[in-house]
């Protein structure tokens, strides 16, 4: 009993330190052991695995086992890995899992991600998944993505992982022939994840990436919002519209569009940008509506439209080639109401300790989809967009409810508050702060009396820092 109480106290202290670091510093406190795992299919070259190990070492991971297995056995291997972490009864500082397989074989990666999300030892800790695909018969030599990541991790380990990835994306997509290949990340992180240590008497560390999008030309925004039967939606439209005007966007608003009008308005928006005389440096599209059970958007007529189709519509815009395209989606992506993850052992003891509140079960996850060889000869990598320079922010995790009341939605209202306070900040980092604030909220839906949790999902193939105000 004393051993269990002692372990519980250690876990409580580390979780409390992590929560305090997120609130005060906006960054994760990575104090526990860092554990990395590589799962690779037999076809993966030894040079690719060796380069992965150098990345792990540069980022300070202490344990880096490698297991070779067929893709069908990846889930079983991850289950054993999770059970091993839980058996230690001590929280980890960070975990990094690399999944490497031939292109097209990792068909349901979210099952693998969810397997670690319920790990008690990883509650509140960042979980990083590196999903690497390779073309059948491709050269065993690692490509631009892995070599760039390895080089940057060794030279700039003090950068946040999102900063490192943005710079690697720039190098990878910039050196690919055409725009078919571009890495993409999916993040529900609640703060900056810095895995490197800077020596106190060492040379001044190199600052973050200097490459930044040029937003000196015109900016255009399109707001499509279903107001009917959505209390608080008008508040969101007013708040976001005012923010867009403050940031210099030429804004077009359409309310209560049908499903067909969603597609038609995006097509017209793209055509106007392509035919205008003055160049456009940035575009923002906000889609606000009810959501379907599989993440569809519902028009005012109740019919469905796929949000991915709307993103693809704008990605074909010639005027926006190489320029940032921002999408904000305020809609449910399913019907799940997340109760969050809380401590399970000795519940009376946790209450006595006043343990931190529950964490959304989808939070603290970073997924990176990339091509191991950096080849652009095939189709886009799993989970990626057809082009680079796209940033999508979802108000809810996949399969979950997005919350809104008569005052507006948690996502849009928090986003406007954060951007008005620091419009000069990097948008990817500001969205991470928005997620942290949304994750801290305890919300109650109209059909449940118990509190629920919400969490954003941010997808990015940006290749530079995106700052909406100089």
C-alpha cells in the first residue's frame, strides 16, 4: 500500500508540474524519461532506420527499441508497448513512435494512435507519431525529409518541434519536383514541445526559423455560416468578421448556405482570386455549420458536403500557389462527448490531493505524415493535402462534438480573443494556445448534466512562419 501511495504521489506531482508549465509558460515540462519506439516492416531499409535512430538521439530519447513486424501486427506491438509503459507506474516525459511501412499499407493509422492515447503513464504527456511511407522498390537512401529532420535536430534542438517541422517541410516540399509530395502534421498539442537542452554557458542558440510568408499584398476571407437553428452562431460571425477586418482581410460573408452553395461559393471565391488584377498573399475560409456523424458539413437544407472537398477546391487556386490558405471549421465531427482522461488509481486519494482536472482524451498528440524517400513520383502521402501551404483548424477532434452556446462557440470566441491579444504571433503557435484554453474548459451539452471536454485538431503543411500582422 505504501508503495502504491508513493507512486501515486510521484505521478500527482509530475502531472501537476506539467499542468503548471503549460499554464504559465505555454510549453510542456518534459522531465520524465523519453521513450522512442520504431515499428518497421521488413521491406524498410537499414539506412532509414539508422537515420531515425540519429533523430531520436539528437532529441534526447533514452530508450529507442526497434521492432520489425508486418503492418498487420503493428497494433499488437503497440498494445504491448502501452502495457509495458503502464507497468512501470511512473509517468513518462515524452514518447515518440515511428511507424515505417510501404506506401498505402498504413490504412487506419488512427487506431494505432488511439491505442496509446489511453495509456495512464502518458496522461498529459506529449505523444509524437512519425508515420513514414515508402514507395515499393524505392531507393534505400533516405530522402530530404529524414535527412533534414536529422540535421536540424542536431543543430537546433532548442527549437520547438512545430518550428523544426515547418522548416523541414519547407526544405522537403521546396526540393520536390512539383507539389504532389508534401509532409503534413496533425496536432492536438496544448503547448510548445521543446525536446532539446541548451547549455547555460554555451553559444547563443540560433533563433527560430526566419523564413516567413510575405503578406504585404491583398488578403481575402470567405465566411460561410449556417445561422438557422444554431444559437450563438451570429455571435461567432460578428466576432470573426470583426477580426478579419482588423487584420486587413477583404471579407465576403454568406449566411445559411445549402450544401450545394458551400461548394459553389468556394468555387466562385477561387475564380475571383484567379481573375483579380492585384495579387493575393493569403486567403482565409471559415466554415460554420452543424456536422454529420462522419465529419460532414450540413448545409441549411440538411444535405451533406465533405469539408475535404472544399479544401481541395481552394488548393487548386493558381493565385494562391505558394501562399498560405487558412481554413477554420466550426462544426461537430461526430457525436462522441468526451469525458476526458483522469487518474484511475485510488480515486479518493486523487480527490484529496486536488489532482488536475481531466484532460481531453485526444489531446497532446502530434502526428507527422511524410515520405521516407522524399519522392514525389507517386501520389500524396497518407493524410496529406495535394499541395503545401495549407492550415486547417477543426473545432473538435475526429468523431467528437464541437460545443457552442448562445454566447458563441468555444473555438471561435477563444480564437478571436487570442489573435486580438497577439496578432503578430506565429499562427500555428497561437492555435496551439487556443487549444490549450479550450482543453481547460469544462463544458456541458444540452443533453448531459456531467461536464465534458473538447480538443482542437490542427493540420498543417505550412512551409514558413505565418504571422498575420507584422
